C-alpha cells in the first residue's frame, strides 16, 4: 500500500462526517491526487450501499403468541385482580346481579316467602288468604300505604299515596284516594329502577377501594 | 410512542400479563431482525428473539423507566445472540455442507412458500448473499454494523446497547466496514 495507513482512518471519519471542515477540505484535496484512497473510498461507499440494500425481515406471524405462551403462568388471583382492575363496571354489575337476582326471585315468586306486607298507619285489615289489604268503608288512612305482594281494596279513604308492588289496586265506588296511586308490576321496570340506584353505589365502592399491590 | 410504551409497561408491572403482548407486537420485528442478522438462521433467530422478550418480561423490574425501552430490549437481544454464537462450534459454518442450512434461511423460507418469478429469485439470492457476508464478520463488528445500518440507530444508542463508549463503537463500525469491503470489493 503506497499511501499511509492513517489515511484509511481518515476515510472512515470522512464517511461518518466526523471531522472538522479543515480536515475535510484537506482529505478531499488528497483524494484528487491519490487514486488509491479514492478507490478505497468508493469501495467503502459501495459496501455500505450493499449492506443497506438488505430488506427488513419480519418476525413470523405466530411470534407474539409464541412469546405469550412461554411467559411464566400467572396465578389465578393475579388474573382475577387484573381483570377486576380493567373491568370495574362489569364486575360490579356481576356482583350486583348475583345479589339482586337472589333477592328478586324470592321477592317476586308467589307462594312461600312472598307474604303480603303493608307499610303505613291506620285502620286497614289484611286478608291473608286472598292477599288483599282492605281499607274498610268509613275508615280514613292519614298517610301513605305501600303494599307488596298483594292487592288493595279501598272502600274508605286514603289521604296519602298508594304504592302497590306486585299487586293491583281496586278502588271501590265509595272509596277515595287523595294522593297518587302507583302500581309497580313489571319485573323489568322494577329491576331497572333498583339497578339505577344500586349500580352507582356498587361502582363507587369498587372504584374507591383499589386492591392492594402484590409483590 | 414513549408515553404509550411506558403506560403498557406500568400495566404489565401491575400484573396485567396480557398487556405484554402489545409490547411484543411493537418491537418484535426489530428484535427479530437483530437476532436474524446476528445468527443468519430463522429458527435460531426466532428462539433467541422470543427468549429476549421472555427475559425482558421477567426482568422488567430492573428496567429503568427513564431510559429508552428499545435500547434496553435490544441490549438483551444482542447479548443473547452473541451468547448463542459463542456456544456454536467456531468452524460450524465452514464444515457445513452446501445446502445443509438452506431451508433455515429467511429468504429461502419465503421462497419455499410460493412460486416466485425469476427476478424475485434473483433478489432473494442477492439478499442471502449479503446476509452470508454479514455472518462472516466477527460478532463484535457484526453487532455494530447491524445496529447502525439495519436498525438505523445513533452511535450513542449503539453504545448504550453494546455497553461501549461511543469511540469504541466508531472503531468497530470502521473495522466492520473495512472487513466487509475486502470481501465485497470484487463483487
Ligand atoms: Zn491516499
């Protein structure tokens, strides 16, 4: 090799644009007169071009699944906690439905366990055999009445509201109700009503108490 | 990008294993590329690059969130590739009969899946040839050349991945280029 070896290092720095303007000018001057260095630089440029002409390879299609299958198995509680963190509303709904379905089914199913109940004050009487609350003629109920799992027959007078859940309201021609009469008979509308009020509470409970971090 | 990656990492750290799949999807091609270029064999590349993700997962707590995740991940992949090369018999590829590893090549694997037109075949042969030349480089030059010219990384990043000062990275790139030049000059 006729030219000095240090020139090769200069050529690499030149390619990397890793030299001062002065060094660059000097080397370019040298290249004009030294065909050996000029040839060397051309070969280096060609080498880089060849290496860069390789197309990018891509990971095989099942790559990610392969990695995920090789990860250490997570314990059940971890999965559950993670899932819970990601789906607080679904979880809340699930827990709620479990509790709710239990209570509703016992509430709505006729026969055993769904006795007629009345909330309110006054001189009415309950006919348990027919599941009817009777406000007799001549009696006046001052406040509200809520009847569950039965009907109400008003022959007297009710000054407040009457709410009949899972039952019917019969107003005798002589009877009188001063307030509103509400019948809640549709299971779905009842569920909807209860869900709305319950759900906000349940969701709040779960958002408010983050599960502890595991180590 | 960085914010997305950090968010995913936080989720994985909290115990959401499935979130890790998103990280794998983001970086699989680059990690696979590093492994393939280092090893020149699709099966080994897949094995090593999947192992790299596995190591990243199990050592995620030691990852410094203030640094670039890709740098950390590529470092794992590069180290595993170099380990794999060391475990191979040093003269393995010299003694191997011609064609013995052909089916393990990335391009011949693609080519095997479909009938290719003549120009594609030539292109694949060209790609195989370049890969073979890269594989002939000593591993320490090979990694520097791959990270610089195939992953387009800065000298600083390459230095962090290889755990070397930038000056050393420069020297390795120079030597790698020089070695390749000697082989490719007459092509
Ligand atoms: Zn010269």
